C-alpha cells in the first residue's frame, strides 16, 4: 500500500493577514503548493491521498470548496481529517462540505476504520473544539482485531515535545486525552503506525509496537508532502516514508528532526529502524 500524505496546506482567502508558526506562512502560494503536492503523488502512483488536517486556515467555505475541488480532481481515493483550523467556523464544516459534494472519491476517516489490503485503517476525527482544548472521537481499538493498524490523525498521539523544544522549535500540543490513547495503543501486541501533522515538524517516534511519523507542513518551509509505503511479506511488516519538498525554502531553520527517507521493520513486538534517523 502506497499513500500520498498532505497536511497543513492552510488554504485561505486573498487578503488573509500574515501568520507564522516556525516560519512565515506562504499564503500567496498556498494553492500552488497543494497543486504540486497532488501532482507529486500522482506521479508516484499512490493508491490513495490522505489529508491530515488544516486543509484551510480559517475553515471558510470558499477555501474548503477550493481544496476539495483540487483533491477530487486527483482521480484517486482521498481520505480526509479535519484539523483545528478547519473547525474555526464550525467543527463539522469540512465533513458537511464533503457530504454536499457527493464526490465518491472524498471520504472522511472514522475511528472504527476499515480493513484494506489486510490492514485496518482508522482516523481520529475531531469531535469538539473549544478555546482551551481539542477533543477527538476515541479510536475504537476493540474493533480492530489482530490486524496491523494505520492510525491517521491531525494531532500526535505520542508526545515528542521534549525533543522538539530541545531543537529550539515551538510545540503546538495535542488533543485532550492523548496519554490514554497512547497507552492503549502501546498495550496492543500488534503494530500500530500513527501518521500526523499539526506540529509542522518532520519527525519520528517509536514506542514499543507504535511507530509515529510526523509530517512537516505545506504552508511553511520545508513545504513538504510525504509518501508512505507499507508492505507485509511473509509476516514481516515494513514501513517506508519519503518526504518531498514541493517548493524551495529560504535560508531559515527548518523544523526537521528526521531524514528525507526512512524505513522501519516490525519484529519481536517492536519497531526497528533500518535507516540512519538523524536529521541531515
């Protein structure tokens, strides 16, 4: 299974005031970055495209519709999650617009998940957004069975806050109750692969049977998308990730804590890296 990952594109209307997280947001070219990311995934012949949240910066209808139109044109299955920015107008703004398009390629991910090519694929949909916290629909772990699980999320499940702050980067936090979800995943004997955005940091964390891959943002340097390939041959589960910049970055401190390409193999109840995972 090969998936094209896109996160934090932050599409917005013209005239949106400047913003930044680690570095300034490139609002004038946000749509162009998304178009290039989709094109990269089509050339890579991915099986599906996954949008890990913050498709938009303000959750406005125009920006959501623009993004969905571009994604629907990819002629691939597109699995989406809302990010906190997508919920600025309403927590159900993105799923409502997807439902209104009735485009068969566009699907919101669910906490129950579905079995695809021998792997359960589930999401952590945003359920509530307040001024002080984000709440997700809890993962339905009991329904996953004994299959390996790919859990797609806007937010990280396992905290890597210490390493991110030690690198001089800002930490955007996670959803309420992330510790409980992390413990439940680590209690499973079967492997779980978590992929997320939100932090605008490229990183990777291993905790026993859980491998978590963080993707950098489209909207700010390094302007990346990523390709995730999962194979299971003769009982050996292998994960490979490749990060790709769709536009050049200015000479700034990039929020990168992992290499451009990495590979892990699951065995004896844990993930082992077969790549030098130090940043280049």
